[in-house]
């Protein structure tokens, strides 16, 4: 199993273009970590969603529902008085911003008004959170999920290790669907093997075999062998990490 605490983009073999981040257990944290890493490397980066997400703290926002016609924010251009984000602290080499339509009632962003395929022409990397999980570490996908944009170059499927070893009805978003796909009961344990079985079934159904799988929150595992069991049952390489939010 490959582990990383450094260069995420390299470990995940990300190509320029649109990256869809799906699954559960750290999507928003990975979105920001990747965005800042790619920005520091000199990239022009856009963060967004194809569903709904809370704005990424410390990252400049286009601030409207209009087309994102303005050039990306550059280091040195203050966007919030007293902001202490990494970009404002002078650690940036490239540029970063986020776009989407803000719902004042929920405080969440939805997809940008401009199609991601058009936005892609003005950014090196468009990182899109393309899934929802109700803040639970594990999930099963409904028929309309995930919402992956056409022309996506990279798909990262994240799994929250903090859900392993816990009852399915406590750790899984849509536990009934999860149980349907691995033949168990909601009160059963979300073992690494069951989680891998569900993930493999969904990868095949969604034709997402090219997705890179990341097991996040590995520091929460009471039994470290669970990570290796998950990779063995999945039958494909897994990147293990603990992202700092």
C-alpha cells in the first residue's frame, strides 16, 4: 500500500484538467489540500462543486452567480481584511479561487454558472467536489451519483477509514444501499472486506475503473491491518493517508 504525507498530486498521478473528487471521508479537505499544493507549484487552480459544498475557508470566491469572467485571484490581492490563508501569507506561486452560486439559506455553493468545460480553458486545474456524504466516512451511491463532469481527466475516490469496524448504520451514508450491495444487515460491521465489495460493485456499475482510490483517516484505525485488508479485498492499489483539515 502506498502512503503519502507529502505531494498528493504526484502520488495520485493527477493530470491537468478537471479532477472529480468523489466518495466520503475527506473530500473537502482533499480539495483544499490539492488546490493549495498545485497553487504553490505555480498552477492556476479553480475549486468548485458539481453538487453542493460549503465554501472552502481562506480561498477567494468569485462572489456572484455571474460568469467567471475575471482573471483568477493573484497573490498580493487582498480579498478579506486580515485573512491568514496560505495565499495571503505569501506562500503562493500560482493562483487559486473558487466559484459557484451561493445559497444564502444553506451557506453552500452549487455548481458555477459557467460550464466546467469552458472554465477548464482558463485554469491548469479544475478541482470539483462531485459527491455528497452527509459528513459520514463511508457511503453507497444512489442512481444519480456521483455527478462527474464530461471531459474529466482524473477521478479520486476517497474512503474514510474512521468508518471501518463500526456498525454500518452509524458509519455509512445510505446504509440500505450499502447492505444491498454486500448482502448484510445495517447493524452489521463495516469491515474492510464489505467496504471493498461495495466499492468494487459501484466501480463496475459506474464504469469508473480508472479512479484512484485513497483511504483517508488511517490514523484512526484501532487495527492498522484493516488498511491492508481493504487493499487486498479491493484488488487494486490504494493510497493511504491522513489529511489534516
